[in-house]
C-alpha cells in the first residue's frame, strides 16, 4: 500500500488563472509532489514559479533534470522542454513535440502513470483542443484518478470537454473545489500494482522513452498500431495510428505525436501555407508575363505581345481561384474556433 501522492496537472489557454486559484488553496503539508505543464511559447520567460510561489507556502520551482522528487513541492515544466518523471527523479528533455507543443501534457501524464500507477492523480484544466486526454486515459488505465475542470468553469473548455468525452473521469469540478478534493485524495492509500498487460506496458514504456529523447531507432512504435496513409506535418514521416481504447491518435517514427483534432489543425495550416506559396508563384507568373508582353509591344511584335497578355489574363483567373480557396480555408478555421467556444 502507498499514499496517492503524485499529482500531475496540465493546462493551456486560460490555465494561468486556473493554476493560481488551485495552488492558492493547497496546504503546505499536503504531502504530495505536484507537477505542472502549461502550454507557452518556447521563447517565453518562465514566470509561473514566481507567480505561483507568491500564492502558496509550498515550494514552487522550475524542474531541473535529475531533481529528486520531494513532497510538498511543485515542479513546473520549463519553456520548450518536456517534463517527465521516473520513480525517483524528474527528467527535463527536448524530445519530439506532442500535439505541437513542448512542453506537452500527455508525456508528463504517461510517465507518471508508468512510474507510479495507482498513486497518480491527473488533472486537465482549461485549454484548447485536447492535449492531456490520451495521457489521462493512461493514468486511468494504470489505476490512477482522473479529474477534469468543469467546462462551464473553464475560460477555454475544449481540453476538459475532450477529456470528459473520451476518459472515464472520476471528478468533474470547478477549480475552486479542487484543492479540497486533492487534500482528501492525497490522504488515501492505494494498492501498488499495474492493470496493464505486457503489450500495453511495452507501448507505454516506448512512448515515455520517445518523450525522454532516447534513441528512437531502438523504439519500434509501429508495432503497437497500424500504418496510416497520413504523413507527419512536422517531418513528413509516415504516421502510425495508435489506439487507447476507443481513443485514436497518431505518432511518426521520429516521435512527433498528434491527436486527430491537432493533426487536422496542423494539416489545415499546411494547406493554407501551400496555398499562399502557390499564390505567390502565380502572382510572379502574371508579373513576368505582363513584363514580356510590354517588351514585345515596345518592339512592335504585336502578335507576341497579345499572346503574353492573354496568358497573363488567364493566370489572373487562377489567382482568383487560389484566393477563393484561401478564403474557404479561413472560413473552416472560423467554424472550428467557434465550435471550440461553445
């Protein structure tokens, strides 16, 4: 038996206020080790430890690679670095991005589930899309507790909504009630062990190793899923379709990982980028055709000039088609964003 004393928390948009409210209610003697991942820009100044440290008597620090895991301490992921744990230490790595973020929530959640099993409490707070859902599924599969912020309480409800839809959540509560809930749960004792079979355990270990930036040539992710017809938006590698129960996600052989929603967003951005590149190319084509038409007109080669001007007009029609395609892709993005906020 052991205490349920490993708490992992993830948030994105709207997460700062949620973190502040949650941390301010935690007692200094909670007896748990707490790990936070917040989606921020890789070049951002890591202000979270300082902000949260003003609100609690718990020790709040940026995680350093190799730190011993200590109770009554909050470890915060550094910008542009994944935060992972083993059974004794903290790991800070620059492994492949997951759901287009580093730090990402899922790698922390998986590493905690693998190392501590039923001792883990996982919490998904405010944020867009669905990072944290797959990791929370792993926590539940390993016997841990899953908590989601009440979507009506979240500034951006998408992350908790997705977690609630895909994972058997134990508690759905507003942030104002989470501190008291954590105090209660961290005082409970649980049996140590794992519910995973050999293949599930092997997959979980492999994905933790990927996030830890270990040699991926030694990690055979495709054996745990099936090859898809999709390519990775980050590196163009073939994506393997992985299943966590009914939950689908994708990972390439270099390690980048995507939920279906995040992959859809990445592909949409790539389409828009390619359309603008095509627009630039056709614009340059029109400019050059008109320049050559002017040149032949000045030289009194009227037939040649007319031919180049005609081709320029035809190319301008293609410009209009591409611009319409770009507008259509923007309309799709507006619809997706509006749906997220519902």
